[in-house]
């Protein structure tokens, strides 16, 4: 629990912000959030009992306008300072990480009465490998000076590799991909960076100026670490201290936590193509042979890789035959899912043979890589490319093994099963292949094992965590439903929705099931709906309908519309704002990624139009397996999954409208089911208290102007 000194410190910090931070003003709901964050994180170090195993975890839904970021940063930083702990703040988007590092944390550093250092945690692949960048065979002739970035005014062309090397050697570029002033092509970056398997570590001659190692040192010295969910999950699978501190000694704040379960589930999924795997296995044998000759390694190492590779290739061929017998694809079907996750005996048996052979190949490749690492002590420059190549194929083998671990792992009666399926991919005699996939249908067990059972204390927060007004689905997805004592708090937005905004449900003739008729009616409705709007956002559940509606618009409106996919998301938003700033009208057409994490205050968005309620994709194998499991238990997949998921997506979409207390506008939903079905009323009940308008809508004077 909080000590009196800790409470006094937090009050002192709050007074400092009120007195010195320009524009800062606390709200009652923000103070409630601060208190909850402080109370929860103060439980670090306390031994929980079975009755309150979740006492160190809080789930906080913080509505738009609360001041969520300061609401968790102030108490978390103060408590980390008082307890001598590390604070990890994690997000699912680069935009929030950039905002934390460039704006929020520097502001607190300037005004809080306590000092703290912060650092941004990134994976190894975000940094250049100096050994690769500066290797003699990687150098390219640099014509002229070339400047320090893409804006060089030299008349002669300069190769990007040369400019990167030049800037790194001069110390004007840190080696962080995100610090280079222009995009670096993925193919080039793949050649100039490395992963764990390809890194020489302390044996590398460039170790002293390795940007990844320098970043690790900064992380060790900082008190506040900013990361993303993927990196946190990856770090938790490593030894404590390799990238992030020991979780038991760490305070965690997981912002945009609604995306955490999907991230965790995605990391548990794996797949491999069958025939393509046979080709890279043969390539791995050639790479091992090349390393043996180039570094004068024991000939038995390459021979072992080749021999085990032949075993794997034979097992892959047998697996392909077995899958071809069991997987029948009708017409254009490309997916064969194994019902209830149960594999036919022949497929399971052949998969087990492949899994065993792959493990032996993994051992052989690891032995060859270890021998190449030993050679690096004498000639690191010669050894590095061989270590990297062998490490790359080790990664391929690990993926194959992980896939069959997922395909063969037994599940208990009460545990959610693993979704298992085969995809038909490629065309033509050479490219046609079968891809084996395994994915957990939920991330709960993984998150419990990696995070909740190990974290010192954790706060999960987002603007939308409840579906249809309930935390139940999120708790189950996140694996928190099995932990008694988890603290739940829903804080409403301080905005006055009744006076600032209305929810418009116009009369619609077409049902979304009739896709063609519904698309036609959406296109007919939009010109009138958007006529008086300076800036509008139109959200679609499918790319197909989005493009069909865009093509059906009148020419004048089509010329004012920016369609997602035509530009990058950043460029799309920049052009939209620039048009509004010039006094022009601009309409954004977008999909799910524009329904969250997009900030368009004021005139940038006065109308949000939702063409169709967004339900999950029914033919997704993971979604099918999840529904099958729920229905097998006599439960309703629609009530427990589909509807709450749609409710969260709807809440995220309508949340794009009001971003500040001064904003006004309208949300229009062109899906008649929202206003005419019983489950639609459940969705409405989970939304903020908009002023509801059915049928025709009078245009407010502020919009008509």
C-alpha cells in the first residue's frame, strides 16, 4: 500500500504541474485514475493470496478527454522514484511512443520536482549492424560528399549505403533506422541489420560502437522505459535483463491495452510452407558447406547439416503426400481447417517424424554456427557473413519446429484448443504448395505465463476496453478472468455528448446482407450527409465496399475524397489536414486502422459516417475455431464474442468525433440493424450518451455555416 511519504510526493508532483505546466488542469476523473494507478502499482512486492491473485493488476477504461497519459505517468513515475523501481510504459502504436518520448515525458521532466531518465526500447533489427555497414565488400563508391541524408544538394548521385556509412562514421547518424530522415528500403535494411542469430556479440570488432549495444546501455541507466507490446512480449521470453528489467521488479503500464491480446496471440502463431521448406533446407546445406570451406571448419559439421537436411526433406515430401490425401479443396477453396483442432492420425504421425528430424537439423546448424563464432575470435570480418547466414537458416528451422509444436500440442478438456489448418498457396507446377498453420484461439494462457504471474504490478488502460458495457470479453482474452482480485474501473469522458454531438440513424431500405443494394444506397446517401462538412471520416467494414462507393460518388465529391491505400496513413492524414487548413473540404475514406489512434480535432472531423457495423471475418480459421469451441460448450459465440467485438469496434469508431471539449459534430450509422434489432440496442447502450436522432436530421446552424 502507499506510504504517507509516497502520497505526499504525488501531491507535491501534482501541485508542481498545476503551478508550472502551461495549460495543465486536473479533472475529477483524471484524479480518480491517478489514485487507482497509484494504489495498484503500490502493491508491488506484496505476496498475493489465492483469493486476490490479481491485486497487483488494474484494468482502466479511460474515456477520451480524461488526460489518460498524465493520469498514469505522474503516479507511476513518482512511485518508481520512491521505490527505486523501473517503469515500463508500453503501447501498440509508434505514434503514441513518439508522443511519449517527444512531448509527454520531456514536459514532465521539465516540471516535476523529481528527476528521471527515459529511453525508448527497440529490437535489434531497428539498428544498423556496423560490421555489415562498414565491411569492405559492403562499401559503395561515394560520388562527392553526399551530405548526411537524402536532401544533399550535390549534383552527383550518391548511393544510400555510402551515405549511411558516411553519416555513421562521422557520428551524425546514430544507426537507428528511425533517426534517418527518409525511408530506408526494406531490402537494403535487411542486408544492413541483423538478428540475434547473426550477431557476433562481444566478438564483433565493431562491438564498441554498436548502436544496439549503446541503446541497451541507455535502457539500463534509465528509470522510465518506453516500449511497444511486441517488444515487451519478446523480452519476457528472454532471460530477465537482456532487454528489459526483471519483470518481478518492474512497474508496467500497458497503454492501448485493447490490442495486447491480439499481439500475444499473433506471437503464438506459426506456419511453414511444405515444398518451399524443402528448398531452403537444401540451401542451408549449401551455406554450411560454404562456411566450412571459407572458415576451414571441421568437415563433419557441414556433413551433419547435409545429412539431417536430407532427413527433413524426406519427411516434408511424405507430409505433402499425407496432406494431399486428407485435404480436399473444393473449387476456389484455399483453406482446410481441422475441426476441433484434431489432426488425422496419418498427418499427426508424419508431423511428429518431421518435428524430430527438424530438431536434429537445428542441432547440426547450431553446431556449425557455434564453430563459426569461434573463428570470429581470430577473424571476425571473415566469420560474420557465415554466422549471419547460418543464423538465418536456424531461424527457419525454429519456425518449422514451432509450427509442429503447435500442431501436435495436446489440449486439456477445459483449455481453448489450437486452430490448425492447411492453405493451398501459389499457382503453377513449381509455385503450388501447401502451408501448415497453427495458432492459439486465445492469448490468455500465454499472457498469464509471461506477464501476469511475473510482473511486479501492472496497469492496463485504453479508451475502449468494454464491449457492450462489459469488461468480460477483454478479461477472458487477456487471461485475467482466472485471477481474482483484478481491479476494474471505467471512467467516462468528461465531454458533454448530449450537447456536443448527435448519433444519427437514418432510415435505410437496404440490409447489409444485400451487399450490392446496401453499397448503392450508401453511395446515394453520402453526398447529402457530407454537404455541410469541412472535414469528414467515412469508415467501412470492407475494402471492396469502400472502393465501390468511392467510384460511385459524384465527380465533385470524389475529387475531395482521400481513399485509404492510395497513400500511406501518415500522408493521408497530412493531406487531409492541409486541405482543411486551406479552407477546402476533405473527406477521408478508411478501414479499421483509421477507426483508432487517429486524432482529428475541430474542423478536421465534424462528421463520422459508419457504413456498416464491423463484425469479425467469418471465414478466418482462428475465428471459426474459436466459435466452434464456444458453441461446443453450449454457449453463444454471437453473444460472447461477435457482439462485444463489434461493440468495441463501434466505440472506437465513434470516438474519432470528439477529441477536445470544444468539438461538435455528428456520427451517422448507415447500418439499419443498429436501430432495429435487440442486439443493436445492446450496442447503443455501450456507446457514450449521444443525442440520438432517427430518420431525417435537421442540419445545425454551425454546420450549415
